[in-house]
C-alpha cells in the first residue's frame, strides 16, 4: 500500500539511528496510518510505488514507512550523500 503524500510534505529532520546504515527521515505530516516495511525490493514490487522508487536508489536495502517518518537502510559500503538527496526528492516531489 503506497503512503499518501500530502502536496506540502517536507522532510523536517534527518536523524541518525544506532544502526549506521539507517537514517530516519522525519516529516511534517502523517503519510500512513499503519507501519509498512519492505525488507527488500521484491516485497515492494506491485505493492508500493514509492517503495519501488526508493529501492531504485543505488544502495538502498530496506524501507519502512511509519505515521510521520520514513526509515531507509543502505548497504554498508554505500555513502549517504546521494541517497539522502534522492530520498528527500522522492518524498517532497514525488511526480
């Protein structure tokens, strides 16, 4: 189930987690009523177009959508720089 992204959705903060390969993207609005987790790209295919788009970002290994945040995990050898920018772009400008 694809989260509903309000037109004025913004990433208001990016938090580190105890896992150095995971970041939490805090949002200014609720995007889903229930938690949706995709542990690999295959789980998202045909189920969630936003998750599919996030898995298309090189290095992304899992995605979790919660009420007002998204957690993204990456491969250990991949740097966060490009991933962060692309995740923000997908959340704020999903077109």
